[in-house]
């Protein structure tokens, strides 16, 4: 298993381009299931999660063509005209929870879907009851047997849907299903995440009638069929935030291109509170770190509040900041696993339920640590960049799920990073 060796204690400087958003790309790939015509997506990041989703779609009968120079194809053309196997098997779903995003499109277009339950994952139980509740309200017959969700419907019917909590993939699944339903669907308490808006924009380009995406009430008037379209995937706001956080913690000055600050208000606000100078351009963000960051408290909540996917990185930033930060995680019940690893590097962190108290120390020391999930791994990379000496991060397959060309990008910023096979 690959490991990442980081020689820390060096400030970052330079420029890197941000990739397309993983969490936008995953539902967008599934949107191809909704039509017999080709869907052309550009700015698709080259990540393991994307590879898993493409594998899943291919075994359903979707033809996939990658277009682009060399091995860095970032345009994908998906043709679901031959869709013949509406099944998402456990072997693929267990490695990536977002596989559940095929459920809505399959039920809507194929009239049938068999999707393995994702089961638990490292950051919490993460059930899919809201996805099921929504499809049932739209007239699907849904049963859960032998670990699989089985949904059947001749044609889904528009309905008024209300989710018990804000769920991102739940909103996306139901929005996609509603595009081909008979009549109007209203999703209340919808997720407002920018990735939901990116998906809605693509669906509209495919002929869907959607209004309100980006607010907490989304209206979808179902149509008979959708057609092909071309869509460019939005920049990855979490990758952007991760590099900003890395520079804020390690020191220095970086410029991130092909990205946008417009989805990152809550994160940039906190970076400025930490003492960073942030300059915004149209498609780029520049950050200059303070000599030592000031501790910043955060509370995670659905968009537009502070994202849970940036919580771990801010814990790493706070580890060497001046002062004490209070970090409250309200989305996932078990998302502090990086704390024990950060403590191994010398951080002073106390956990009480869903709250972490982080008192900044003057320095971290390199050690061997273990990555436990995607964003936890990112926090260990940041801590490794800050720590004196060498940090060896084990199980970095988590990072390969969600950060494109991580080592190359960090090296472009002057970091000393090496993948150890
Ligand atoms: C998405 C993101 C993930 C991010 C998360 C929260 C993708 C591919 N992943 O995950 O990176 O961390 O949003 O911003 O976009 N819940 C239920 N029942 C359901 C659905 C959700 O109880 O049917 C709960 C979850 O356990 C969690 C909360 O609702 O506590 C929010 O989860 P949700 O927004 O659904 O997360 P994902 O869409 O899986």
C-alpha cells in the first residue's frame, strides 16, 4: 500500500490549478443514465472515486469514452442508450457511498433499480432512508432485501418531498428522479450546495425543467425524456480550501487558479480570521499566510455555512495556531478520527462528544500516522507540511479517492513530498 513521505517545516509558495469537483462529477456522471443520448462532461477530475463510478456505470451497459491528450483525459462522453443492467453491486458500492446516486436515475429511466446498501463508513452510519422515502413518495415500490434496495416503478409521479435533514446526495438523487416523473415535484429542505446547482444546470441543459436549485425549495416539472448535452464541471471547492488551509498552516504565499471563491465564503472568512491575507481574482485566489495563524473556532453545517469536508483541515491549521479553537461537528457523528493522529504529531486536542478543543502548540514533530478517511488524510498532509522532520502517512489510498495529482501539486508549491510504494 502506498505511503506519503513529507519533509515538513517549509513554507509553500507558487501556483497550482484546481481540478474539477469530485462531488459535482459523481452525480453528473449518474445523470447520463437519464437519457439515451450522449452526455459530454469536461473538467472531470482523474480520481479513484471517478474510476469507481465509471466502472459501476460501464457494468450497467453505459458506453464510456475518454477524450483528451495523453493519460490526462478530462473529458468523458457517456452513452447510456444500451443500459441493460440496472444494478449497483455491493463490491463497488462498499468502496464508495456515492454509488447510491444511481438509484434515482435508474428508477426514473429504467423503471427498476437494484442498489446495494452502502453500509457504515468510517465517518458515521450514513443511512439512505431519505433517498428511499423520497422515491416511495414518488410512487416507486421500494423494498430492502438481502442488503439491496430494490426500487420499481412504471413511471414515477411528481410529489411534494420533505427530507428530515439536509442531505446532499439525497437531494441530487431525488432531483434527478423527478426530471422524468409525471408532473411536478417539490423538494423542500433541499441541500443548497453548489454541487446541487451544478447538477441542476446540466440537467436543464439536457432538457429538464428545474427552478430553485441553490435554495432550499427545488421545483422540478417532469418531462417525457431528456436529451444529450455538454457540461463543464465546476472547480473543486474542497480541494481549493485544502490548499488554502495548507498554506495558512505551513506559511508562505500561494495562488490557486481555475477556481472560484464564490463557493468558499465561510472558509475564506475563517482564513482571514486566522490572519491570512486573501486576494480574490475572477478565476483565482491568492493567499498570504501570517507568521503564525490565530486559532479559529468553527461549527460545521450545511452550505452556505462551514463545510464538514473542511473541518479536519482546520483542525490541522489550529494545531499550531496561537490560542484555543473550539470545533463543533454537527453533520457526521464520528468525524474526529484525525485528532488522535494529530496528537501523535504533538497536537494538543481534547474531544468531548461532537466538540474538539484544540490549543495551538509552538511546533509539531514528524511521525508515522495513518489516514482514516478522505478529509482526515488531507489534515494529516497539512500537519505533515507543518511538522519538523519527516511524517510518513500510511493508507493514502483515501487521498487518491479525492485529490488529483496531490504530490505533483504540493511539489509545485515547493513542498518536499514523495510517494513511497
Ligand atoms: C455529501 C458529500 C460529502 C459531504 C456531505 C455533507 C458527495 C458525494 N458527498 O455526502 O463529501 O461530507 O455531503 O456535506 O457529495 N442522512 C441520513 N439519511 C439519509 C441521508 C443522509 O440520515 O438518507 C444523514 C447522514 O448520515 C449525515 C447527514 O444526513 O449525518 C448529511 O449527509 P448527506 O448530506 O446525505 O451526505 P452525503 O450526501 O452522503
